[in-house]
DNA sequence: CCACGGATTGGCT
DNA sequence: GCCAATCCGTGGA
C-alpha cells in the first residue's frame, strides 16, 4: 500500500521530545512537500542530530541569532539554512522552547513525484537508472529536488505545506550510528543515523 | 566595515 | 582525491 495514503501526519508531541529519541524515530518516516496539485515525498533514510550545550558543531552553539532563532523555539518547525553559497539544507527542530536542537535530514528515498524531483534536480528526465540514486542522497540534493529554499524557513510541520507521515518505528538493529559528515568540531559524536543497507544513504 | 569560512556538490586529475 | 563555486551569517576592528 502507498505509505502516503495509510498513515497520519505527525503531531506536535512527536517533535517536542529529546533530540536523539526523535532522530531515531525520524528514520523511515515520509517527508512530504505539498505543492498543491503536486505532492513530492520520500522516506527518510539518513539524519544527523545537532544542538545542546556541548555540541560545538551546532548552529546554536554560540547562542541565539536571527539565523538560528527557529532552532531555539519549540519542536516541529523547519530550520532551513544556506551554505557554501550554493545549497540549502533542511532540519526538523526538536525539543522544548529554548533547547536549541534540530535534526538535519541528509537523505531520503523518493516515494511520490519522482519525475518532478528529477526535473528540479537535473532539468530533464532520468537518462540512466543509476541517476535515481543521485536524486536525494544528500542534504543539498533534497532541498533542490523538493524546491525547499529560505522561504520555507520556520514552516510549521504540523501544517499542510511540509509535513511528515507516521510509519512504524524501526528497531535499533536496522539503524547504523556513525560520525557526522563535513564538520570540524565535536566530530566524535555518533549522531549520524542511517538505515542499514539502504541504497539512498549519502555515504557508508 | 571587512574578512573568513561553512552541517555541500560536482567536475577534473 | 582535490578543489572551485558563490552567498551570507558571524565575529572582530
């Protein structure tokens, strides 16, 4: 059965829990970008947790600024940032007011709207089968294929524009806990979580 | 005001 | 494996 038709939208209380709890349970959930007639969606297969008093790699480490203020709010909102002059990345804010924690969505497995995602990414149809795996296997690629930009900063994930659909919670033995990618601080935390053996994960 | 560099990606050696 | 692209948030003068 199509997972988009068989599960409910995640509510506020899913997001307001502790960072790593939410990170684990985000795996396997369906991310939906609702563009009206067209709905783009994918299963979350890789995430990274950020935030808390000792995580120097988190954007919240230096305190509240205009850029990161949504991360300091209550869970269930979207934190979008722009980096390297080229890419957007999207995060799910977690926890209570003031926590400053969020989870970067690093890779999804396309479910619906694959043709549209392909056009958003490459400006054309798929040419080779292999390209299917290059659609959404990275944080910048997700935002490009789903057309998520700065204007989606702060969107309420309990609304109907961008949201998550509930799915079965996965067991720990299906999840790999590893070091985060592309950071220079707090590099030893095993806060990158991904689905074991999933071909849409950004790297092993 | 200015300088620095980044939670990335894609192309080339 | 190396590096440029290309913007803007952040921090120091």
